């Protein structure tokens, strides 16, 4: 796997989320002007029952979900609209091909439509009342690939789940929280959103039923639980316990520069750009890295809707699969000269390390041995 290919196939949001469809085009260089037209800050979960706002990116191969979290990174995601009230769809032209956004009923009659745009980075906004006859949304020039279902929700029959995540001392804790295929975070430090509710993850508009909850973060035990929603809002607390780690067999020193990692130690990787890290399965390694570029968050360089609070060290798998799974994701560093040590156990599935805020900064990982 070449590094070029790695970068092309990587979706920054996909890494943020853990998995995503390959080939998601970033809207590099576009002005996120649509953000000014939306109420900021946008919640990760929208629970006002006043209707919802969805953000999609349109590329010829399909519609990619950006917001809210429940559609983040998904191709042709279901739009779960609140029935009888105004919902909003904002879509961004991701590839410069000619697109529009339309909603049709089951007979193929068009109920709503936006203008066409053929310029990458341009956006259209559509506000409409969600009606039961709405069946599917699609793009007129690309109706086969760029299509997805519309689902209507009765706001009277849905509920909210609030998950409080704590560390071993009972303090609010940052973790990834999955509910079936929905995904969010319990802390502002790891996602864009309002500066509140630290340690709390929310899922809204849940119909009665059984859901599986999964809470995880790097270095901690994965917690799974079955959750039943039955006519009421639910609240539960999850405590994260730390995994015991062995002493590292080797420490790699890296410096994060603009668009690249530079090797420092050991000698074999000194001064190399994006050096390959050679690991053995099931051994513990440490990566000591220094942030040499501060925060470097230039507006307009980021994918729309995305404002990562600095740089971090991520280990992911990918290769021929179209899914990216994150094994390690460290907290963000936003100051020039700051450093961090990340310890992890090597797994054979690991294939790249990267900075979530600069996908050009990506190097390969090779893992040998089956560890048995
Ligand atoms: Cu299209």
C-alpha cells in the first residue's frame, strides 16, 4: 500500500469516527460560508423536536453524511426527519460535478428540490416541512448513486438516551459512544460542538426497542451494554477502567511538522519523513511525539463542519478494506513544543499512523508475527 493511496482513501471524518466509506472527497479550500447561516454552535445530537438539520456532501459516487453524528461518514444515509415540522438539509458540492438535491414520493413525483451547482465547495440549503409521502432523496443528474431513504419520525413516540461517562474516580470522561450504528463522543475535546455537557453523550429520537451501547476509548476497557427504551427517556452511567499495560519494548520518537511526521529515534528512522514503524504483534510500544506546529487551524482548509482542536496521534487499519478502524487515538495537543507519549499494544490489523488534523501526515506500520 503506497502512502499516496492511503491519503487519498482516508476520510478525516472517517478516522474521527472510526469507520467510513472510502473515497470521501474533502472539500479542501472551500469557504464554509454555510456555517454562518446555521445556528452555531451546532449540537452533535439535535433534540429540540423542532425539526432537524442535516449536512450532506454531494459527490458523484454518493451522498456522504456529515452532520449530525448519526449520519457522519455514511454513504446515502437515511434522513430521519421529524414529521409535521420544518427540517433543513444543507448540502455541499464535494467534487465540482453538477448536482442538486430533490425529494420524491413513491410515484417518483418531486416534492422538494434545490438549485443545481457545479462548483466544488458551493452549498445549497433547503428548509421544508417533513410529510409522510416523502420517500427518497436523490440528485437529478446522478439518480442511481446519489440516493438515500427518507424516514419520518413521530416526535411524540421517541425518547432520549443520556449516557454519563466517568473515569475510575467518578470524574467526567472523554470516550467514544456507539448506540447501534450511531456514534458520538462524551467530551468536547474530541468533537466539534457546544462547550457543555462534558462527559455526557446523548442520543435523541429513539423509538422503543433494544439497543446495544458500546463505550470505548484508547487505553481503556470496552464497555458494552444492552439498553431498552420503553416509553421514557433513559439515563445511565458508564465507568471506564484503564487497561494494564506492560513496559514498552521500544520507544519511537517523532516530531509532527507541517503535513508530515519526522523520525527522531531510533537511529534507523532519524530524519526520515513519515518513517515506517516496524512492530511485532502483541508487544507494547511507546511513541513519543512533539507538536512542532501548534494548532495550525486555518479556516477554509478544514472539511466543512469540522474544527479539530489540535493534532494527535492515531493508529488505524485500512489497506484493501473500505473501512477504517481506529486502534489508538490520543488526545489533541494544540501548542507548539508540546509533547505526548502514547503507549499501545501492536495488532496485526494496524497499518497506518496519522494526525487526524493533517491527513497528509501519514506513515505506514508493519506488524510481524502472530504473537502465538
Ligand atoms: Cu449528482
